[in-house]
């Protein structure tokens, strides 16, 4: 039975097409089930790009739920340890079970599904247009998500509606019913109404068909540039549950203090570091100091037996990044913090970072020195300019706002750090500072990055271990690596 076209009582120009009832819609998709593979093969490049983007977001071995799974090809391509697909079409599910018998497929309607488990990722691919009540659907998602679950949504850019309708008419695309054509802002608002927030969003595929070299160049490079970024065929969103309050007394904290020739600030660091959560560990990691820093640390440990102070030697390793990684690996706390031993970031500021994390304002809390007025000699002019450049570059690369990439103070949950460490091979071990290793990793894991302003103080002991020109050149190379790995893929 065909949907009847009527005159919209609120418009004299646009036709109103009432929604199909559920049984009619199911019957339609059942009829199309056997043709689904043919349509996918006809648009192999498009579907291949969608799969690649999902695989970029979702690591192998995660637990994944796909709502509106169709024949299950996308779910299977993600290689989940536990993969569940739900769809209301028996025909589609029969195809899915035959093609991917190792996965679980359940016959359920997207707007009324019931599952008694949660997942690492929830995939919603091309589904929003078929839903009667998207807000109610997003509300139901709360039954299958946790605070660390990522919801990944792709949907056609509403600007492409005429092109998609034409593709359906000439048989290039599988026909669908009359769709909800939602701008990105509307999807974001509907998520917000159900206590979800967007971590990252972008547009893909400026040219879904065409000659391969030209198509590749347009989609990989041109589509990422200002003026073209919002014109892609597909909108992709990564979202998470919005902030929820944790009990700070349920969490312990480890403050990792990398140090090299910082003897004069060791005791002060211990005295000024506040207790956070139900227990705070202070862990010094010494990078082969020659000014007596290791001996000073041992003296301070003996002088403050009431405090949990640890000491690690960096050994053959070099650079702050290596020291941070060794410190985080040995840390006992649930919350991991970095505090530079020069105390240019006051230890008294650390509870602000702890609070932002525990209150779920963000999942990766980064300090920024570029909000408040800083001490006169705290940062040299060239360093300041460099920081401004890198903050602009990384805001574009990571698709999350970053004002200060090189502030040494960074805070995250240990469980999230372990995910970053497990995926470190994606970028490689090339960062001697540790800042970029963590920022890149947080972006790749789609953690929500939030910045806490701090007052940056002048160093009062020793000299900086950073060479502006040598390390500046290295940072520039890191930006190139990040652009290849995160942006132009």
C-alpha cells in the first residue's frame, strides 16, 4: 500500500507525506533484503569509506551494539568481541545471520528495543531518518550505555537531499521512505535533551563517486579545508553520556612528578601538594639528575613518613615523556596527574583538575597557562608565540578546542590512560615531552578534553630542559604526523 500524498495544512507549497505504519515499513525492508548486497556493491567506495571511519573510531575487540543493523556487514567489519545487531526486518536479519553467524542478531524495533547489557560502543548508521520519535529513541539508549560508552552516528547531510533522491530514482541507492532530514545542530540538540553530549563531529565524502585519484584527493584533503568541511555527504558524530557526579572519596590519586636537576623544589612539592580523594600518592621519577635530586627525594621520603611518597629512577630512558609513562605504569591511584617539578604550575591548583574530572566535566583535563596574566619571566616571547601556533593547529587537528598544548599538568583516569597506552602504536613512540602522546591518544580514544586555567609562575630553581628551536622543530614534525594519522585519512 502506497503512502498518500496530501496537502500540508501548514504550507501551500510543500507536500506532506505521512509516515508509513510499522507493518508496511517492515514489509518494505523485507522485500529489499535480498537486494541489499547488490546496492552495497554498486556503491562499494561509499560503504568502504563508512567502514573505514567506523574502524578508525572503534578498536578491534570492543563490545558493539548496532541499532538498525540491516545485513550486519558494518558490524562484522568492526571485529567486535561481542557484537549484537538489532533490526525490525526479518528479511534483513535472515541475510545477516547467514552472512555473519558468529554475531548475535535480534529482531527488535529501534524505538522499543530492550536489552539487559551495556556496550563499549553503540553504532547508529543511517537510521535516524526512519525513526518516528528520535528523542524517545535517544532516551532508550541510556539503557545500553555507560559513562565510558561512545555512541557513533552517521547520517546523510541534509544539504544532499536532492542528490540522494535522484540517486534513488535512477537505482544507484537503495530506496527509503520519506526521511527526517536533520541538520547537525538538531541532532546535537536531541542528544542534549537526553543527557548526551557530542565529543566530536565532522563531515565526510565531498565526492562519493568519481575517478579514483581525484576522488581520493578531494575527500582526503579538500574536504578538510575551511569552506568545504561542512559540505560532505555524511555527517558523523561521536557522543557520550553527559557529566554525572562521582563521589571523590571513591577515588585515589597519584601525582607523578618528573624531575631532572630539581633538587631545590622537591620538599616544597611535597609540602604544597594537597590530598585529593581518599588517598594521594606522590611519585617522583628522576631522569638521572646530577645535582643531588635523588638523594634529596630519599631525604624527603624519610622526613615525611605520614605521606605516601614514591621514587623511580628513569634508568636508560630519556625525556619527560618516558618519565611520565614509567610513572603512570607504576602509579597506584585511580586518577593520574602530572606536576612539573619546577612548580611553575602551583600544586595548590591540582584540586581544580581533580574536581573537573570527578564531576565529569571532561575525561582528559588539560591545564592552560594562556588565560590569566603570568609572571613576567615565566614564558619567553618566542615560546608564547609557539604555544599560540600549536594551540591553533591542534584545535583543528583534534577537532576539540585546545588553548595550550604544552602545559605540563594533565589529569585523567588510569583506566582511560591504559586505553591510550594500548593504542600507542597507532602514532608511534616519538614524543620526548609526553604532552602530545597523551593529547593524540585522548583524541584517538574520543575522550572529552577540557581545559582548566592556571596561573603560570616563574621558575625559581635551576634552568629549563627545553631547547626552543630543536624542540620546536620536533613539535612541528609531530603536527605533520598527527595530520596524517588523524585528519587526512
